[in-house]
């Protein structure tokens, strides 16, 4: 039986997120997603006047393509998909996974080739700067298990969080975006954390369902060489199928000079991918009211109410500090009382304490007002 929630989600993706219009060529890339959801998207794109193009992929197949580390194959795939991406005006990715650890045994050298020869030219050089795009996870039993929920309960949570009133969120985040645009110095404190940097003259982007679903963040980037201090992340992070916990980063003049965690050697291997991997490409504040605990999926975890994320690697063109890397690794710190609390200061004024906005013009971003 066709789930009516598929049609509602397809309308959000075509109408709000990518704003499909007559004549738009739209690439739908679906990883381990039910055919009925893909069909719902095809119909919604057609109804909006767009031309749907579909690519069906599977994580197990991707593992086999990547793990051999064949440079010629990676370059050929990158060139093929780059040509295809350059032909479209919009891109929608629905990413499910029957096993979130599918890529965990891919050798590091092979993964670096994949990032540099395939992912970077297709996504960082074409898709991100040149298309209207949206990316979302798809609910699977594997994700429900990560979240500690039954499959049915997780599906209900997923559709609630993905179809909330993003127009209301867009209005509520406007004052935060304006405040960040006029801020110079940022200081972040918390357990094991005392970090300072500048965001002066780096644009701020508010995200309310137009790039990621679920959504709920404002992002910018630190001035590349301005980051100093230490941060200890309290949220597990999954990178290419490997789980990292207790990650602590020390910075001097923007560069990660020391990185430790449960897998310190692997952590530093990733940061040695290229020069830019040891510099920060994004700083973002999360505020989705329905997401309150980590589930080891970054598209959800980076939006946790009361969190922020700090991202080693590639900067986004819209908030560009000049950092370039094949890596873009969102790392999350939650500052609600249950996770140890903490503060965010803009130019010496605390704007969020223990996960709650305390400046009057920002209080509409607190969970009880956004729901």
C-alpha cells in the first residue's frame, strides 16, 4: 500500500526545498530507498513542470566500487557523474542504508581516492555551488536501531521531523542570521572546551529545509587562521562507516595541532588527507526542536536542539573562508544540561547558555516556540 506520507514529503522536497519550476532537470539519487518514494518524487517533479532523472544506488554496490582503490575507475566515475551533474538544475538525494557500517572496512587509501577523484569534483565543485539541492536520510531498521527506537516509532519520528513547518523556522532564524553577520569574536565554553575564533566578514546562511531534511541550523565559517583553544566533542561521530567517540581537538592559529579520541590513529589519518583537513570549514548552531539526542547520523545530529557543530575540511561557497579539502566532517557538541552544558558568546555577550537562547530576539528558536 502506498504511504500517503511519501507524497507529503515529496511536496516538501519539490516545493519548499528545491523550488522546482517548469523546465528544470532534476536528478534524484536514491540509495536503498523504496520504489514508491522514488515514484512519489517523479510525480511531484512532473507536476511542478520539471524533468525527473533517476539514479538508483545501493551501499553494498558502492562499497565494492570503492574498496579496490582503482584510481582510473575513480576518475572515470567522477568524470561521468560530473558531466551528468552539470546538466541538471536541481538535485535530490535520499540516502538509506541497511547497514550503516557498510564502508567501515574500505581501506583508508581507497577512501581518500574516492573523496578526491569522485566525490569532490561531483559534489563540492558542481552540485553544491551550481544546483538547487537537498539531501535527506531514509528511515531504515538500521537507523531505528541506532536511535534506540522501534522501526515504526522511528518512521513516525522521521516524518514528523521532515515535514514540520519550515516556514515558521525560516522566520525564527532571521534574527540569529543577522546577529551572526555582525559578529566578530566567538567564544565557546563547556566541559573540556574553551575555544575562540573570528567569523568577521564571513557570510551566514540560515537553513530551514532548503538544503537538508531534516533541517534547523545557521552556519558560517571561522576566519581560517583565527581558531585557538581546545574542544572536546560529546557526541559520537560516524565517518565512512567508522565510529569515533571522545574526540578532542587542539588548535593553534586555525590548525588542528593535536587530535585524540577512541581511534586516534585513524582520526589523524583522516586529518592528513590534505592540508585543508586540519583547518575548519564550517561553524553552525543547531535548533531543530524534534531532535534532542544523537543517533549517529549526521544529518540528524547536526540539527540537535542546543547543539553546535564544528567542521574540519571544506568550506561551503556561500560561507567561504577559503579552506579547501576533500574532507568535510561535521562534529557535534551538545550543550544542554544533560550533556554538561556550556555557553556560546558573540563579542563578549552570552547568546546561548546550556542549550537555550537567552537573548530576547533569539528566544523564538527555543524548542517550545518552534514546535
